[in-house]
C-alpha cells in the first residue's frame, strides 16, 4: 500500500439546519497566560521529571517519543503558605458539567472535572485533572460560564510516583467523545478490567491539540471556527467501514462530507480520516458500488511522513512492506462503530 500523497478534498458542506451561534473563543483555564507571550512556553508548561517543558505539551512527547500525552500540563503561578498550588481553575468556555470524579484513587487524573460544550454545532469536552478540590456544590448537569471557577489546582493522582510540589499543574484537554456506548464496548472487549467512570473513561475521550486550538482561538477571536480547525487536521490514515449507524454520525454531522452520489443512493459505509491521535475528523459516505472487497474494516491509505513524525499511538503498523491497522487502530474503529 502506498503512502498518502497530498490528496485534495472536495469542499466540505458545513451548513446545518437553522442558524448557529457565533463561535466563542476558548479561554485559558488558569491565570497563567504565558502561552500567549513571546517565548513564554517554558513558563506555561511543566515537563515530566528530568525532562524539558516540551514533555508537558500535547503529542508523542513522553518516553522519548514513544508515549502519547493528550493534554497540556499547565504550570501553577500561585502557591499557599505550604507551597501547595492554589490557582483557580476556570471553565474554558460556556457549557455544562458532564462528570466529576472526586475519588482520586480511581484515576491517574486524580480529582477531575469534565465539561461539555456546544460550539458551532460541535460537541466538545474539556477535562481538568489533578485538582486539589472541586468547587463545593458543583454537580453534573450544572451550567457554567466561560471563566467561571470550577476548582482549585492540585496534584492529586493515583500513580505510584505522585506529583511533586515543584511539578504542580492542571492537566487540561479538549476532546471529542467517541461513543456513549463505551461501557458496553469496554465490558465486551476487556471483561476482566474495571471501568469506574462509565462513558467518561479517558479511553473514550480523544483529544485535539489544545495548545494549537487555544493559540488559534486567541489569535482569531470570534472569527475562530472550531469545525474548520477540526477539519484541517493532518491525516494519518484513512479507513473504510461497512457500517452506517453509529453514534459519531449523529453527534458530529458537521464533520461529514456530502457528495452527490449519496443523494441518489443510500450510503453502505463510510470512509473515515483519522489524525495521529485517532480523532475521526472527516467522514465520507460511500455507496455500495464504491466499496471494494468483503472486509467490514479496510485500511485505504497511510500518510507515512505523518506516521514517522507521530508514531506513538501505533494505529497502523508496517509488516512485510505493507501497511495494516495495528491492535490500537482496530480497537479504535471497533469502539467508533460499536
């Protein structure tokens, strides 16, 4: 299978029924604004022990490039008399509280909050982890406004090594929810493993690069477009699935490309573009006549330079000179279409 080479796409039909509210910019979740300052990233990010600040950013930045980090580890700027972080953690955008974990022993995220946002017809979730405490009385279903305090920064986690005072930070993500049926898929796929967080298990949240999103949102203000940002992801690979009824289609219709043939004939499957973190950022319906081969899941193409730059998810592997979906890639597609 040949590597993908800069294929151009038809225009994406983004119009949705009814008018959509003007996009709101996303806000930084703490008072640390060094991300927007010249040469400020070293003052904004916290690296892992003995590593530079870049290991606290998004991407294949852990274990010498072999491990994915889906969030931003944002450095504290305020401490109490004991040297503990005391920064207020704020909602990045208007939304509602989707989930609160207040039992740090149940997650390496420690105490964490997930907010749900609706921006230009896109459902996106923000995650705030390693909190000292969640705001008293905050509960699932409660509406919050951008900039509203939801917690205090801490260093809670269930990992053996813990988080030192020097590395105190909030782990912040902006992610898309893969499938609300995650609990059923997880029980079927991993029957001997616990799932303490239902659909809000971190394995069901696929993050975008929040650093790039925040910078672009800050730069463009109300001209920032979340659908445009998502659709402009770099493609790692493209897969075809013989499935026509899965929750991603209903949750993210603005990521679906519309082409004339599907107006005349009902789709028999979908061609799906994945970025290197596994986010399905573009879906193209395909008629039965366009689908070749009997397999329910087919790997169509791989962007080899992108894989070489960002291999840590191991969604695809090359065996005998031929690309195929790896274990992680097949699991991802199975979850997506469950």
